C-alpha cells in the first residue's frame, strides 16, 4: 500500500481543515493510501517533521495556509528528496492555490490529490531560505505576519485591508538597487515583490498571460512613491487592467535578482516574516518540486 504523510496546521484560516479531517482521511484511504497524520504545534514544526520523515513516504500532503506549504516545501528540499507534494489550502489568502488552480474546498482538494498527477513547479531561494510564490517588502508586507491569527480567522481578507490602511500612514519609500544581471533598476519604492504567482495577498492579481509557474523565471513588481493623487489614480487603474506600463510601476521577468538597500528592512516570504541584510540574492530554482494538480496546466 502506498504511504502518505499528512501534515496539518490546526490553526490555519477558519480551521476548516479540522472540520473536514475525517472526510479527508477517508478520501485518501479509499484512494489506496496508508496515511500517517502529524498535527503541527508551532511554527517550523512542519519543516522539521517533513525533513526527518519525507524519505519514508510516497507522497507528502499538507493542510494549512501558504506558510504551512512553505514549511513543507522547505522540509522536502532540505531533506534532499524528490517526493511529490499535495496541498489542501485552508489559510486566509491561499495565493498559491489560486495560481495553481487547486480546489479551495478541503475534501475536493483531497480528491484532486488522489486523482491528479504531479507537475513540476519552480521554487525561490532567498538567501538560505525558500519561498514558493512571493518575497516582498514595503507597503502591506508587515500586515501578513503582524495580523494575529485570531483576527484573520474572524474577518478573513478584511484583516489585511484594515491593517493595511492603518499601515499606509507609516510606510516610507525604501531606496533600493535591483540587479537582474541584464539591467540595473534604482529608486525609492513603496512596495516590491519577486513572485511566481498570479495572486498577491488575495487582492492584487497579475496577468496570467505573463506569469508561468514553471518557466524558470520570477516576476518583479516595484511600486514607486507617487508624486501626487493623479499618479495614485493612474497606478490603481493600470494595476486593475494588468497593464504595467505606468510611471509608478516597474514590471519584468528574470531568473535571479540581487537587491541592495541602504539599511536592512523587513521582508515576507509566503506571508511570513523574513530578515535580510543590506543585500539579498533571490534565485529561481526551476522545477525544484512536484505538486499534484488536477491536470490544469498553470
């Protein structure tokens, strides 16, 4: 019988994974999988157990938010194994699931894993850390890791919007230099993101025609500080249209970035806080992981 390691974060999102646990396990059992369940107790727990045990299983599945999936991917990569991964999205935003066309209903997601096939996806390396869909700094960055989980559970996406509005008054543009090896971009930016996703924070959507999750490239989006209200309106209009030809916006694709700043500032990796020095190297690791999908090519 095929062996499956099931790792679940019981605190993710509205705790909907907990409510569906019996049905999820039944789907896996009926699909021919012998399931070992591990319930995480704290941050980093998923990485630890996956790193230690992934080599003993034919499939590793995690249920939780984007941060839980990040920990699971990190565990697999640090274990040095190429075991396929399944993802049951139970978080507040589920950006990766939206980009990879994964079902948001936990039981449907389990069926998708039983019936689907593994596909190769790129992973990002941020210094010595990994990210699955985004590394970002600036406006709204702190919100994703500073908003208490209980608040996220209570009001969902509104938690990000409300906290983000409060944060805007405290945001200042960060002077940075971005080197893609083909060009150098220099300026002061309110927001910056290196991503492999069509959904950012569950709010901003990137053009799916320009984003491929397994092409060996990341998309860079930089937002400059506006000179006046007219530029803000113009920027919002362009983002809504997914047209990035705007004075406030820089948008391009590249396999690696070297980002330097005058003094260190906070980043988020897949919604979790990350520290970096004055210079960080960000690289695309093409096809580094296998994710079981339902056959839709992202």
